């Protein structure tokens, strides 16, 4: 799959949320950006810490004109367990990300290796984490993609950086 480039059109993205809605990137109408957060799944303790942080900061992102959702390759049942166990109330949680679509977005794919430190079984295959910031016109503003569970942005720092980005109309970088 080709690497996503800033300022280029992003691939389509559509998934079901636990609220029973079809979430479509093409239908998002943010004032500034849409943030798509790919997480590894229920089995990942680092994802739990990350999504709990995003859940606490949800109003902060919304007030900046940023819509967001998180999704994984997990099934609906595992996504429901994620929402309940992690106490997520403010993050629209999607499920059923296909390996093909994950690769199309430039996410790394891992094979499951049994139980994790959280004593949960890893799926046979799943995507590693990524955060994508997409402009209202559907072009990529920025991406942060990791091949490991522990290398990802802190949402508090990202929120502060986005204050600068929005105030200064800072251009997308990395397209060369």
C-alpha cells in the first residue's frame, strides 16, 4: 500500500460505532479537523491508558472544532467490552476495521501472540496504533503511526499543539 501523504486525499473510511451509527469520514463536518484514532484493541493496556486520556479531553478537542472517533479491528463484542471495562463515555468507538483498510491507511499489522499482560487474548491479526488528522476537505493534515503499542502521542500534548496549528493556520508538513 502507498504511504499516505499530507495534503493528499485520504482513503475512504466507514465503520459502525457502538451507538449503532455508521461513521463516515466523508460525512464529518468539523470546523477544523477530524481525528481518527486507530487502537490495537481490548487486549492492549497502553491503548486503555491512551483512550482514557482522550475520553477525559473530549470536550477540549470538541471546543477546538475537532471531531473524533476511535476504532480497532476488534469485533463489536470486544469493542463493547472495551467501552465498559475502560469506562469510555465520550469517545465514539468503532469496530471491525479490516486488515486491508488498516494497511490502506498505512497502519502496521501484527500477528497475535497469545495472552497479554492484561491476561486477554490477542486477536489473530490487528493493527498497531495510529492517529490521523484530516482536514474538512478530506486531505491528510498529519499522521502519527507506530509499529509498537508504546510509541504514540499523548492527547494533552496534541491538544496544546493544535492550539498553535489552528491559531497560526500552520500548514501540513511532510508532503515532499
